[in-house]
């Protein structure tokens, strides 16, 4: 019974993370897609560079698994183009095993490198490791103000204050951490386990459980939503968790 519970937690944590697989060898993408979906990831595939760039822009993946040898645009060029606009993690796949090729991939901005032939399990483990590192390093510079909907909602990351409709509202430390973390990544879906992890980062001790997140979200909605039954800031993504839906102002004010 405990094993089933842990497995279900793992799936919920990964389900809201999107992986884009780019490889023109369909057998490889089919196998990797099956392995990644088994781990709970949402998977998109592409077999050429132009389509990969379009999907990367449309899907906004959490990680890209990128083959270097594609029929139209090389993986190196795709990596170079992506890095001009995005810091999305990239795991490169290639039949090139030389040291120069591996170094060049890292220089271009790849986060890791796997040489063909490879074990699908190894790719999955490397994907998980990269995403763990990314989650630990996500942050917004201290001292910045996040504002939404023409400053209707303001989150002061230095003072740890929340202003709504021109007035400072009282929130608990847990409510502040939930809202500030989600607001830093508008549109990103967080499972309850993701939010529990966020609460406990930086040494913050919390003895809660998954469903307690629902209570904190409910309380937050009462404080920052005009109608808590039809929220516009903290949105429920059924079967997955929550996301922040507020429209960021064009420019956040610095303190």
C-alpha cells in the first residue's frame, strides 16, 4: 500500500512537467516517450528542427531532449537559436562520441549529453536529475516587486508583503510562500507535492500533507480574489494541481 502511495506521488509531481522529444528516428522517440509517460511526464515529439522550434514556442516545455543529427536543421543550430530566447534545459542525444562534439554541445548551452546507443532508463534518470537541479535554482532577484493586472495585486519579495486593491493584506507565512512561488512562474502548473516542496525550501519547517494545500489555497482566494468561486489569480487545474493566472504588468517595479 505504501509503495502505491509513493508511486502516485511521483506521478503527480511529474505530470505537470512537459518534455519535448526531438529525434528523426521514430523508434527512439516512441521508446523514450513510453518511458517518460510512465514516469508521469507530458510528452511532445518532433522529427525535424523547424517543427521542434515551433513546438518549443507553443508548448513551452520544461525540458527538451534534442538529437543533434536532424534532417533539416542541426541540433547545434537549434540549441543556439533556443538559447537566444530561452533557458529551457536541454539534454542532447547524438551518435557523435568524440570529446570535441560533447564539449561543443555544452558550450552551446546543453545541460547534459547522452551518446547513442543508450539505455532509455539512463535518459529518464538524466531528465529527472536536470529538472531537480532547475527546481532548486529557480528564483527571482531579491528586492523585486511583482505586480499584476495594473498593480491590482503586488507581491513585495523584499518586505514579504502582499498588496491587493491598494491595501496590505494579512497572510500567513505559508500563504505568502505559496503565492509568491506561483506568481514567479505564471501559467506553470504545480502539483500539491510541488507546492509542499516549495514551502519547505530554505529550511522552512512544515508538517503538512498534500490536501492541506487545498485549505491554504482556499484561504488565499478569500483574500486576493473578488469572487473566490471564480478566481482569476489562483486557478485549479483539475487532476493536476494549481497555477497562477494573473496577467503580469509590463514592467515590475524595483525597490
